[in-house]
């Protein structure tokens, strides 16, 4: 399959959810930025972990403290980004789940569409629309 066909299939299958995600795009973009920051700080931690050992072997003890402080700052930044990403993703998920259902998009090809009402104590009341 070509990339265009794969993207078309993906859009056909999941395109109906984009309407529901539109109000939270700003939160989703901040969450994605936090995930990218986590990846960058994880990479920096791997790169920085050997620096104090190298400086100790080279007997440059006065530079070891600076390397450890930089490492600690990156660890704190990493943990802050992890916390922010978890908070934002849970908050966005709860906002998405609490939002009332939008009317279903009518498909161009005939297929089964479910129309669901507001949630009740027994769950969602859904009916099949042909």
C-alpha cells in the first residue's frame, strides 16, 4: 500500500474523532511538547551520566560539582515534564470523556451509524441509524 492509501484509510477510520478533539488541540499540543521535552531530557541524562566519572578519572575534582549540579537540574526538569505530561493527558482525557456527544457525521458510503444520547445511570442509550 502506498502512503496516500494508508493515510486515506486512517482518516476514514479515525476521522470522526477529530471533531471531538478540536476543542482540546491546545492542550494536546502542550502535551506533545512535554513528551518531546521528556525525550530530550532523557537523552541529555544518558549523555551527562558519564561526565562526573570521566572528570574523576582525569582528577579534575573541582569540575565534578558543576557536572553533578547540571545533572541534578536536568533530572528535576525531566521529573517536572513527566508530572506535567501526566497531568495534562489525564485532564484532557477527562474533558474528552465528560463532553456531551456531538451528532454523528453522516458517512458518504452506506454503513451502520450509532447515535448515542446523554449518559444515564445505566450507561449510554444508543440506537442504530441506517
